[in-house]
C-alpha cells in the first residue's frame, strides 16, 4: 500500500459540493492499495501513520505522534498514487488494486486507525472528490508498506 501523509491544521473532502469528511489538527492520509496488498499491510500502514513522530513537542521539535497529540485523520482513497510515469507522458495505473480490493483495503486502513484510538473521517471511494487542506509546516511524508 502507498500513502501520502500531510500534517494539517484542518482538512475536508467534498463530493458534489457536500462535505463528506473532515478533520481538525492531524493528518490527511491519501491512500492507494496496490495489486497484491493485504489487510495485514493496511493495518501495519495505519500503525506506522499513527505512531510516526511528525508533530511538534513543547520545544517545537517533531517528536510527537498522532496518538500522542490526540489528532484526527481524514483518509481519502487516491488510486493515482499508483501512477507509473516511467514511459511517455500518460501515467499508467495498472499496479493499483482492483476497485473492490482497493475499497476493502482503504476501509481496513481507516478501521485500523480507529482501533488505535484515532478519530477518523473518510472520503467516498470512487467518487470525484474535492479535497481542501491547510498543510501544517508543511510536512508531507510518503509511506509504502
């Protein structure tokens, strides 16, 4: 699985002008299931995201995790993270998991975060979504697992 984490002050996702998910301080997690990925990988990626020390401590150093600071997470599926740009100018997405598998793993990652105690909101799988965010830092981290 691939995930792009952005530390945010706030983030929201809308479908057809309606906000379907939002979070205050915490993480926006854009996630893509790849062909061959498993629910075990979704759980491991969720744990890594929740425990990654990318939030400021009292001294201003990145030393606290999402769990430490009690932040929320907005999890949004984004199959374009599977883009292969190695040939030509049109990206290929054949490495992405099939939609039914991708959705199940996306939801498994969100549920694994909830089980760790993170407040989780989600987008709508397969929908044309508009994502708004205030990137805090900015801090943007790529995870693969």
